[in-house]
């Protein structure tokens, strides 16, 4: 079995840490198109579905079409069905244009303010607040300060930290012990810079992803490269011109 350091190093060097961040950075989409794509992605967690929705003139008509067609959902949004999904989409539609919603969710200086804004929308809970804010900082390049964030309320990184520290993912772990694991991983991966822009040191954002994926890897649920493969599959499964274009950016430029 790989150590967490060996595993994490591979995630960083192969872009399997957060492949979508790298794809969207290389694609360099027009600003409003990118925001439409992000909002659709946060709902369906499939880049293929998000690309098909974002490229349509009527965003919400496309959102409802994908819902009615029971389009593919990513694992993280596997419960985005039925009344929950209906109320989420309707709530967004009642609020206004997708670009304005993304602005409201993301234009904040610190994590707690951003998370509060994200969770004001139905269907966007604590974990989605983390992901939205992470993508705001990494993809949209909004300078969000994560120093007032904590991983203690998220099950998977907590279990990953317990597994690394105690060899038991169910072992109780205090907030201080969790913070110490995060600090240790930040130190261990200091030889990398945060993708996709590689413009700052690795911090709690990247550590969260390593902890989640390493825990899944150790228990047989995450072979290396799985995220990259799943994204490519999603783009081919739910086709659109924009999705086909994004697929081209999955391979690193020489």
C-alpha cells in the first residue's frame, strides 16, 4: 500500500488531485460561460452535463431538461433527484441569472463569509460550500482567505486524518489532532505548489482532497487516476460541443 506521501505526490504530479481545475484553466473560457458551467457543475457534479447546460442560451430550460432526462450525476451529487433537485433548481431560477448567483456565492474575502452565502441556497450544504469556495479561489482566482476554515465538520477528511494518525478511520480525533495532521501534510507536500496555477503553497484546500482520496484509496474505492478517468467518461457520456472541446484539455500541454 502506498503511503499518504507517495499517494499525494502522484495526485499532484498527474493532475489527479483536482483535474477539473486544470481543464478549466487551460480551456480559458469566456467569463460568463465559465460561471454558467460552474453553477451547473455544482448541481450535477458532472462536467459533461455542466458543459451541455452552460452552452445553451436558456440556462434554466437546459437545467430542467437535464433533470427530466435523469442525466448522469456525479457521486457527490448522487442524491440530486426528485423533490430535492426540483426545489434546488427552482430556487436558483427564482433568484436570478446564473452568473449573478455565482458572483453572490463566490465574491467574498474569507471562507466563512463565502460558505454562508453558498448555504443560503437550497441544496447547497456544508460540503458544497467548501467545494464552491475552493473552486472560487482556484478556478475563478478570487483571493479567499481559508485561515478561518476547519475540516472538522466534514466526514471524509476527518476519517482520512484518523486513518493516517491512528491507522483506524473510525478512531476519535480531536480538533487539535486534526489540525496537526493538516499542518503535517502541508509541510510534507511543500515541494509542490497548488494547482492549477501553482501560484501559492499547498494549504488546507489541497490537504482536504488528499485526505479524502487517500482514505478512499486505502479502502479500495479510489484507484489512482480515477477522478481523471471519471471526468473523461462523463464528457463522452453526455456529449456537447463544449464538452468535446473541454475533453481536449485533459492532456497536459507539452
